[in-house]
């Protein structure tokens, strides 16, 4: 964890966070995949868990991650995503629902649905519909059999 001092309080190792400068128990720092040669202990990141959480939860960081992931995963910009969303009137192409909420109540943005063979983007789906299609591996025959099954068991 760098060259800063390590303190032992009541038999527990404490470190000082390099960001907030608060001395905290070793358990409040994430592990690295490195073993410290001197102490034999697994090295820890020098910034405490709370500071990392605060840094990662900022709106600016979230917006950057969204833009980065859209481009890295699908080759589209946030503007292109927003244009698709506008064309779809903000709704899932399958179920037509506008907002998908997770079990914790968080509203999720629509997922980019794409063909895994060609990479071609098909549209925006809610998480439930996107995962549902994914479980069927885009197999039209299997999806057809699922429709027949549902119709025969009304």
C-alpha cells in the first residue's frame, strides 16, 4: 500500500487512506493481486472503499462509462443511442414498456439488442426482453416452439 505508515490498533492492522487521509482498518481497503514481499500480506489499494465508491458514483463518471461502453461494445455514440430511443419513443421494441425497474426500484435504460453473429444492432429492448431473447440464443425455431407451448397451455 505504498510507503505510508501502518499502525496496529487493538491487534488490527490500520492504514491511512491516501485520498481522505482517515486511518481505517485494513478491511476497508480493496485487495490487489500482489503479495507484499516484506510482510507476506496481500497488498491493498491505497484508497479506501468509501472513497472509491464516492469516486465511481459521480454522475460524470457514470456518463463516461455509458459512452465508453456503448462505443466499445456496439460501435455507437451516446447521441446515436439517444436518436434510436427517440425513434422508439422511449419504449422497448418488444413489450412497449417505457421504464424497466429493477427489484430495488432502480430505473434501467434500454439495452442495445444486437445480432451476436453479425454485430448488427436491431434496436433497444428493456432488460427483461433482452435477457429473454438471450436465453433463447436468437434461435427462431426455439422461440416458435415457445410460442406454440404458451398458446397450447392457456
